[in-house]
């Protein structure tokens, strides 16, 4: 018996009766099929190709066809165009260029950068939602300003880049009502420049960006110091208090004690559940930090612009093969080479992304203006909300519930109305409301705010 049901019975209340015709609860065969189509061989071949460019340092050569960041960008673009042709031209491919001036830190001269993007437009003209998945194409060695030495960057972050490429290849063969953008961003190692440019562009152009998934260092299952091998888990890191939080939002957060229910944290939980359903034997580990200890990544600028974004990264990093000159010291080999990667593990992690993205992009939009009624003092919880403004009409809504001391949702109730009266005390439980279609695809949850 769940903790929430035990507490309910302890309060002397009875369970509510909700709609009986529930959406499908079995996995969608199409998503399972797409996850199975992710190719370990493609991931390995693509990493080898990116490594073959010698260095992909942001300040490296842009004219050569065989070496440097320019050659690498052009190759990724050419692969995206192959996928587009195979999809009947549905993928829209571009290099989004921008210029960065010297910053006194890691940019010593004006440099033209480019994010390589492949956009899969949504099929529903009324659905404005956008989802982004990214990896960073640039690499580095021990000296972050060394733009000429070999910097293979196999795991950091060819792994994330090829995951994005493979997602574009597989998912472009299908149709989704919402838009998905697959992007290899540049300039992460020099200061998150590509992701900052893209996040600011999304903000300036008013994109309805629902979620951003950042993949950085996702291809090695064996860590160092201590040496641990873990082939079945992937970390997802998410901010608690939003970086863009306003004073009014801070007041509401303190009132509701919702520090653990930021939009990004709700996305992290969503990814964990999608993985349980579509990537058997693999587990997303929730890490309640914006990033690794005192570090950051390409999701950070999106958080700073007020968007929902998380980072996927392997459980055990090996720092001998990250940001290192190629060398051997005391019998230990240093450098970020493909031979230190685990491509079966990378394939599973790519599947995590696919399951999360596909589930979100196939689902209806989230409910709007979700509130908990407070006009009456009762031991019940009355919720109300509005249907999504556009896109597919939901088959109904799930109300998610958990005790305040639980980190994950424990129960869910299906309703077809735009309100619910639950015999559960709002003092003791947290609630979320999601839209769901007949096939069982769920939107991200929305936490209710007090209304009278």
C-alpha cells in the first residue's frame, strides 16, 4: 500500500471515484520502434568521424576541409541534409552563425561561430510548441586556449553531438504535432557561447520552448578515482530555484514550499518515467543540482532565460579522458579518445533522449491556469484548470499526487473534467496536473497555485 493511501486512510477519508475510461497505459509501439532503431554502429562511426578532424577547438581552422571546427561543422550539416533527404525534405537544416568579440578570458580575437541545426517542423499548424535537444561540437585539451593541438573530444562532447545526430536521423522519419530542433552548438568550452546565442534567440523571437535537453559527456560507463563501471544509469541534473525567478515567483515558492518542483525538475522526473517505460534496464538518476558540483553546461543559458532545461551526463566521469593533452604519464594514458568510450551505453542514453522527446512531442500541450481553490477551509483539495489554448484536444487529464516528503509522484487519477475535488488534504500532499491523449502521451505537469 502506498504512503499516500495509508495517510488517506489515517485521515478517515475515502478514495475518490474518477473517470473509468482511461488512456492507454502500455508503451507506444512507435516510440519503442524508434528507440530500437538507434544504431550503435552509427554512433561509433560518427564519433570516429568527428575525432578525425584532429581538433574541433572553437578557435581552430574554419577553412580546411579536413581539420578544425569548420570542417566538423560542415560535415554535421551534410549528415543532417542526408537525413532530410531521406525524410522527404522535412528536416530544415542551417548553420546559425554569430560573431563573438574578445572577452578577456577564452576568446582572444573576434570569431565567427555557428550552431548546426536541423529543425523538424510540427505537423499541427496550431501547435506552437518547440523542443530542443543539443550536444556541443567543440573540443579542447589541457590549455583551453590551445587551438592547434589534437583535441579528439570523443566523449566530451562528440558523444552528445552524435546522439543528437542519431535522434535526427530516426525521428525525422516520423511526424510530430510539435516542432523538434536538433542542434550541435559551438563554443561550450570557451564559455557556453553557442547555447547562449540560441537561448537568447529563442527568447527574442518568442519561441514557445517547452523543454530543452542537453547531452554532454554521455558515452563512457567507467569512471576513475574510484574506478566504477555503471552501464545502466544516466544522470539528469536540474535546477531547483529557477535562475530567472521574479520576486513574486520567489514569494509564491516560499508560500508553497515548492523548491523541489521547478519546471526543470518536473522535466527531469518526466525523463525518468519515460525511461522506465521505453528503455528497459536503464535508469535515469535524478540529481537535484543545476549541474555537477560548481560546474555548468549548455542548458544553463536556457535556464537563465527562463526556459525549462536539464542536462544528461554519465554517472562516472573519467577525468583522465576529459580536457587532457594526449600523453602517457606513469603508465596511464590521458586524452579523450574513442577507445575509452562504451558505445552500447551511449546507445541506451540516446534512447533515453528519444523516449523523452517523442513522448513530449506527441502529447497534447499542458493545461493552463492550474489552481487550488482556497476560499473554504477543508481537509479536501479542490483543483481547477483550463484546457490548452491550441493544438490537440486532450482526452483528459491526470492529477499527480505525492506526500510532501516524497521526491517522485506516487499516485495519479484520470479525469475528463476541468476540475477535481479530492479527499486528500492539501497540507499533506503535492499535486500536479497533466494533459493526456488517448494513446497515453502526457504533457509536463503543471503545479497549482492558490486561487479563491
